[in-house]
C-alpha cells in the first residue's frame, strides 16, 4: 500500500497537474517570451550542489554526535557515510537524529525565507536550496523507514517498537505534506523572477521554474556525484535522485497555479565565481578531509 500511495503522490498526481497546466497554457493568448538565462541555470545548479552536500554533512554529523556522547559507542564520520564501533541500546534511536536535523534545518530556512531574509538573488536562492534539501532529504526517509527496518529511520522506529500500522501512518503523513512543502517552494522560486512577464501567464511561470529550479537540480545531480565516490554506484546516485524526485515534480507541475506571486525585485547582477569556488573547496574538504574518516573518540 505504501508503495502504491508513493507512486500516486510522487508520480501520478504531479503528472496530472502538469497536464492541466499544459492545457491551460495552450488556451492563453501568446506573449513575447523572456530571454532564457543560462547564467541563472548555472548559478542555481552550483548553489544546489553546495546546499545538498552541506545538508548531507549535517545529516551525517548529527548521526555521529549523539553516538560520540554515548558511552560504549565510537563513531567515525566519512564524506558519504558514518560507521561506529561498540554497542548501546540507544544506537538505533540515534539513527533517526540525522533526518531530524536536516528537517529542522530546512524548516528554519523556510521560516527565514518567509521573513524576507536574503537581499540578493544568490543568497535567497541558496536559502531555498538548503531548505529544499533539508526537507526532502528527510521526508523520504520516513517512507523508507516504514518499509525497511534496516534503514536509519527504520531502526529508530524499531527502537520505539512501532507496529506496521504506526509505520504506515508515519509514511502516509510524510507523503501527505510533500505537496504543501512543494507549493511553498514554488512560491519562493517564482518570487526570484526579475520581470513581471515571467509570471504573467501559466506557461511563463512553469518555464521560469524549469529554468531556475528543475533543470539546475537535474544538472546538479551530476555535480554531486564526485562528492559521493568512491562507493557503490547505487549509493552514489540513489540519494540525489530521491531528493530530486521527492519534491521537484510537484514544484514544477504546480508552478502554473500560483497567480498571485510578484517578483521580489532583487538585484539581478551576480557572479558565478564564488559559487564555483564554494563547490571546489567543499569537494576538496569532502575528499581530502572527510573521506579518510574523522573518528569521534
């Protein structure tokens, strides 16, 4: 049942919503298209790459810290995982602290966005991506935890002795809030538009979200791979794909419905030098510092 509901919510419903948007766009009067901005695509892809890896680091760090403070557990933090030696009854509980930390981080960034934090396009877009990765790195783990007791959240669920029904309810609740979060992200992304023409029509809104979010997030998956190797390819590719699929279809398919968003009139000039440098520096930290492992004992 959980798999069926997951397919309906993450695939079927966004597809139907996108089809409705396509029909709506076909019936709109033609308007002059705004020029495509490839620099904006590049900026967003670089910022997504930085945000994803920082959020993943937060997840692993908060999986390690509670164990490091627990007698008998000796954890080690890596660039794409963490391990520990020893045994303690709380170890399985602490497998849930990583997802909790990323969800809280994402929620805090969403609150900051609602308060208007971020006076430049790059700063606000970075906050959007940190919030997105925080939320959608956490929610799918609840669904996976309901299906697999060996996963991180699954181990935490086992600690609380949750039955099959309780696990299913938790998974369904996690899936139910996906469209709500996606709508909030769509609104913040549309607010990054620099011209009212980019938001004037349903088709224009979908086009802008594809430019500022969907295409960059797809490109960022390729940029994220070097941060996660060496590891089995399934583990390398799986998490970035899950984070993309968990939220981006809803964000893209629902953008056309948000008629009341107005551009925030943010300063448009931006540079790609600093985001690119951040990607390179972060990659060096992951591969040179974290890859050998940092022992917390």
